[in-house]
């Protein structure tokens, strides 16, 4: 168990997948999950240098040697994240990783957002340690949702999200919202393949959260300052909170909103629509350039002497 | 907690230690070694990783593995940042730290967030 936050990697459950995972994912050597994405290791390059002269050792004693690894500790997760990002780009899907403390209003904000987006196809991956309460709330809005229970785990990782994406029937040029486990620490380090991390801070929390949990605010491109309808009842310094966030991350964009009153939701929806337009335009561009290339090659074939 | 946490932002060293073990086990399969004597990690000062917590978690996750009992060596890499006001690279000790030259906070971290497995001594 994690000494800082109590996390552990066992007991991950993805809705509709539990039985399949049990036999499929545990290998004799103790490695979990290595079957599905063997390409994850492709980026690895290792060189071994046998520095000990083999003949100088007594029989039965294997020689000591150095093995160069030179790999990021999160390399495996990053490779899965890259695969997710590739799959999303091919479909023109705009994906966001929503992170916050527990109780910041993520799920309420998501439900409101889905309602306001109307006909726009949205899918949600919900991460929680236990229960499918949040996915149930999302499904009640009519959007697709899948719940990942991380068990003792304190964050989603790219491998779990890849499996969840496979379970959802994602529409081309749609929006995928990944609601991470409520935790301002661990999810900062785990890329899921999203376009942006969006950190949600509610005004019922301290102004100084950005400097208390700087990694998360540094990893995010957008901060949503939620529950601003409560400001008249609180002694909360909005400018101080934004100042702390910018101290950690000078480029962070800030939107002040309230899912309950609807204030600021227009700006948030505009951000989402821009992102979706960009994602589908990028996909269209690559499709168009491939079509142009095919046409060019066909012309060359026709002109070629027989 | 068993150790003193000097930073305000503890990362979860247990998951990271599991990542280290995965890299070691992958290497063990490819390079055909059965025992790890020592592991060198490069940890940046701004990575949020607490070396003592990492050592504690490393011992816990490597028990009964190819790296059981291995010595853990942590190489600390210095934090650096780009100060937009001074237009130069300056040392940083905290991700939200101020520029040691001008005292401003318009800083972008440029080095010290590394978390890498550098090399292993094996047999």
C-alpha cells in the first residue's frame, strides 16, 4: 500500500470486463497486463555491457555486470497513453482528463455540461475507488458512461483507460471526458492520452491549493474555479487563488463558473466546442492529405509507361 | 508517517516503485539475469519524489522479486527554470519557487523533473 496516499495497484475493475481481466491479465511471472499492448516496449533501448570477465569466476557464480536502462519510470504508462492519443486522433475525438479533490463538483459539472451540449455525442469514463454511483449519474443524462473502480488505486492509468475506451462505442468527432479519481496528487503524473488536463477547484476549498499541490496545477492547461455562486457566503479571494495558480503555471487558463447557477458555463462550453472542432479538423486534414496522396499516386501509375 | 516529508507535494512513490520494478523485470527477461544487486535512479529535485519514501516503497514492492534486497542509489538532479523576466536559466528548488535573481514568479521549469531508471548491477 502507498505510504503517502494508500494506493495499491490491485483490484482494478472496469464495468463489463471483470471476469475477462482475471485470467487474461495475470501472468506466471507476476506481470500484469502485458498481453494486450506488447508494442509498449518499442521505445525501449537497452544496452548491456558485460564488464566482468566471465572466466575469472568460480563455477556456479554468475558474473556481475551492469545493465543500462535509461528509461523513464513512467515509460510504460506513457507508451499506453501515446497509443490512446493515437486512437483518439484517428477518430477526431477531443479527450479531457478532469482532476480535482473529492467534492469539487466534478460530476455535477459533467452532468450540466452534457445537458447543455444537447445533441453533441459525449462519452464519460468515471474513475473512483469503489461504486458505480458516478457512472449511474452520468448515464441518467443520456450520455454513455463506463465506470472504472481502481480498488485501492488512487489514480487512473493509461492502460485502464485504453480498456475502457475499447468498451465504449465512441463516435467520431465526439467528446470524451475522463473523470479521474478525486485526488490532487497522484493523477498529475499519469498521462492518459488526453488533449488537456483540466483541474477543478471549488471556492469552498483554500485559495492556496495550487501551491500546496503544485504538480497538478502545473500539469493542467485549464483551471475551472467552480461553485462561484457561493462566493457571497464565503471569504474567498478569487484573485489570490488565480495568482497562486499562475505562480505554479504562468500559462494556465482560468474559467470561473458555477454548475448550479450556470454562470461562466458559456465560456467552458466554448472551450469544449473549440477543442472538438480542432480535433475533428486535424483528423479531416490527415484524411484529406492521404486522399490527395492517393490521387497523386494514381496519376503517376496512369502516366507510367506500360 | 515514518519519514519526514519536507515537501508540500508528496507524489505516490508506491506506484512509481512499481514502475521501477516493471522496468527491472522487463530487463531481466531481455538480458537474462536472475538477481539485481543495485539500482540507480535519477530523480529530479522538482519531480515531487521523496527519496526516503521511494526507498521505503522500493523495498516493499521488490520483496520476493528479482530485485529483492537490491541496493537503491538515488542520483539527485538539480532543478532549473527559465525566468521570463530575466530571460535566463536559473536554479530552482521548488516548482512554485521564485527567481533567485529577480524574485519574480514568471518561471518555467526546464530541468529537475526527471524520474528515470539509469542502470542496474545484476548477476
